[in-house]
């Protein structure tokens, strides 16, 4: 779902998209409380240059407040995965 959203934004020539965990969960599985899986998927989709805009105050960064900005101008498979400590 996240990569699909990134690809759609890329095709519309948007520079970036912002995804919030709570909103993404409601869109994917309304009424289901599976926030940890959603947040981990969002964090796993981070590539170099992407930014966490809002991080929950939990140790594992999982919660409905998690908001990530994914840049969509370069979705090349050669683009490195984000491996550092998230910047806020």
C-alpha cells in the first residue's frame, strides 16, 4: 500500500507525500487495531532522504501519531534504504 501510494505520487510528479499511521490504518483496515504492523511497514519503507515528521513517544516509534514524509522524485531501486537513526 505504501509503495503504491509513493508510485502514484511519482506518476503525478509530486515531490513528496506525507502518510500518517492512524489514517493509513483506517484506509487499509477500518476498525482493526493493528497499529504496530502499520508503523513498522511505514518505517521499513523509509529511503535515504525521507523524514519522520511526527514520532510517537514510544521506544519503538509505533503509534497513531507517526507521520512520515516520503520523497517520490526518485523511486529507483538503487536508492539506498534508510539505515540511520531517524531524524525529527
